[in-house]
C-alpha cells in the first residue's frame, strides 16, 4: 500500500498497518495544499479501516487513482498564459486565448437552480463565462461548470455539498469540459502577471475618481504603462481614463503632475461621496477617495446651527456636508483652482448661502477672517469647530492661535474645538501628534485632547486627527502671534500614498 505525503511515497504492509497512525498522517496532510494527496488519503482510509478489504488494498489505490489525476487535464490554476505574452508592451488580446479543461457535473434541468445554490462555493466564477451550459443531444440535462481550484475529484466536495448532490439524485461523477478562455474572461491581475517580468511586483490597484483611475506605478512597471492602463480600463466598466503620478508633489497646492496612460484626456471628474456631488479638475486640485469615512465622521459631530471654520477646505468635502447639515461655514483654500471648484460645488449642492469662501494662505485665514469672526461666534451658545486638514503641515499652523484674541474677550466664552490632522512615522503616533500639537500651541494638551487614527498611509506612516478645545491660555496669551509664514518644504519625489490626507 502507498500514499503520497509531503511529496514522498510512504509504503506500509497492508496486514500490519497501525490504524492509529492514519489520523496523525491526515492531520499533517491537511496543512498541505495538494488536493490530489488528500484524495489519495481518503481512499487509503476507506481501505485501511475496513479489514475485510485489506487484501485488495494495492489494487484499489494504485493504478486507477494515479490515472484519474495524472490524466484528468484539470489544471487547478485554470489559466496559464502563453509564453509569448511575456514582455508585451502593446496589448494584443488574441494572444491570450487558449482552451482549458474544467470539471463539470451533469445535472437534470428541474433541480438545476436549487443545486447551483448549494454548490455556489465550488461553481466556476469567471468574467463573461456562463457556468451552466447545454448538453449536446439532451434537452433534459445541463452541465454545471466547476472551479478546478476547488474541485479536482469527486471527493473534493464538502459533506454539505455531497449531501445536496445525493438529495437531488445527481451522481458525484465529474465530466471533462473544454472551455475556451479569451482575454475578456481574464482578470486584470492575471493579464498583468502574465505580461510583466517574472518575480516583479504586479500593480492592478488604483484609486477611482469618477471616470478616472489613478495609479502609482513603480519604476520597473513604467515600460508597460500604456498596456497596464488599457487593461485597467478594459476590466473596470465606467473607467475611461487611466493616469499615473509623475515627478514631484506641489506642496503648496497638494496636487501632482500626472500622465494619461490610456483613454481620454478629460480630467474633470464628477464624484458622489456621502450623498454629496462634487466636480473638479483632478489634475489641478487635491482629492482623496479614501477619506470619505473620515469626512462623514467629523460631520457627524456637528449640530444644526454650529459654525465651521475650514482652514484647508479643498473642493469642499468637509465644508459642503457641514452646510447641508445646517451649519454656517467659512471655507478657505490657498489653491485658486480649489477655491474655484469649491464655489462651483457650493452652487451645485445649493449651499452657497451657507458657505463663505476665501482664497488665502491658512495662516492668513486664521489671523484674518477667522480672528475677525471668532469673538462674535464665541459669545453664542452653538459650537464652533475649526477643521485643519493638511496633514503634512497643519500641526505647524497651530501656533497661529497663540494670543490671537485680546484679553478683553476672555470671559464667559464658547471656546472653539479644533480637529487638526497630521502624519506620523513614530512608533507611538498618538503620542507624537499630541507632543507636536502641544509644541506648536506652547501649551500641553496631555489629557485635554482625543486622538483618532484615520488610516495607514504607508508602511510605518499613519494619518492621525487630534481634537481639542483651544485653551484660554493659548487664545488669550500675551505672547505676540507669530506672523511669519511657515516655509514650504522643498518638493520631493514620494509615493502617492504618502501625500494623501
């Protein structure tokens, strides 16, 4: 008797085999990914655990079993790209076509729909492929195509699946079905993995902004950028333009240069986030689709009648939902294009009367319009929120609040709540952003603030939000307000994810 275990053949005398070793063998076998080995084990068990069949064990296991698997032609990977696609830079869809063998079950039409539900985990799932096909010469039966990665033999079915087959009177007999796979039936990862050099990273992920797919290709992928762009566009309905970030980040305006890899050169995107519609030129403003949850979280803190002062407003992802919630909003952005689209989006969402817009540097906004309006706001009973969403620099702008107001305003005031964002690469990002915020304010926030992890931006880099009420000691201090603008960091090449906020 023999069985395959960990790519070795183990031989046991049929009459002397200790049945107690079988479970221990199977426990090791279960950790492997070899479906064929598990199948051989199950057959071995059926022989070993029945003494009256011990004398025929070698006949039962050996030749028929190996033949069934070695000649089944059912490839668990389903698709192996032809070698000629490797290194392709101009997409030739015809080269990807090939015929593969997949397992199938012959099923009576009257039970087909019910059986498909029971076998949905092992049924073939492929773009553009029908998993139920007709049986030549039979109107009463259909073939249900199965995923060869899940089913390689009749014993591959789970107990529940085998029970369903039995209840519907369908034999666990696999048919061989020749399936024609074309480029249209392949996933983007499969196409790109077949084309790019072996051993290299395959990038198929992207951020979607309206009809635009935004990618961040690595150096070794650049020679294939046009093909990659075409594949992404083909495999994602609604994407009509694919772009890649190039060169430097413009630190002042938070946008980046990009090149069109495939499709139309239309950069004006229309997106919908949390029930709000935005339009903007993606090549000239900043927009991050990964921040919708954070926008929603902060807006949920607001109440009707509150005042929101958005220092780095962009095209309005905080300002416009706040206005729709019934808040009075002062929204500012340094980028003229962002300011223009902010005004456009206020009109688009019919909140222009609720939002006053400014096109100023963040420090100038704090020390100008915000300073002028704040004393009146703080005399009311509604909350005042200051949003500072420029994580690369916002913590450094906090010193603009030092001594911002005269001492005469310091009695019985409704102090503003600040929500300030920052990046951190420290082991303890929460401690880091609190210490940096405290240093900018000149006042310790320890125990006086809350910190929220927004998201992981890159390995060892987190985006954090520190929220606190501006201390009186800061807002009304005698220390003169710093008026010098923070020097913008020199533009640098970096991953797109590291610039997102």
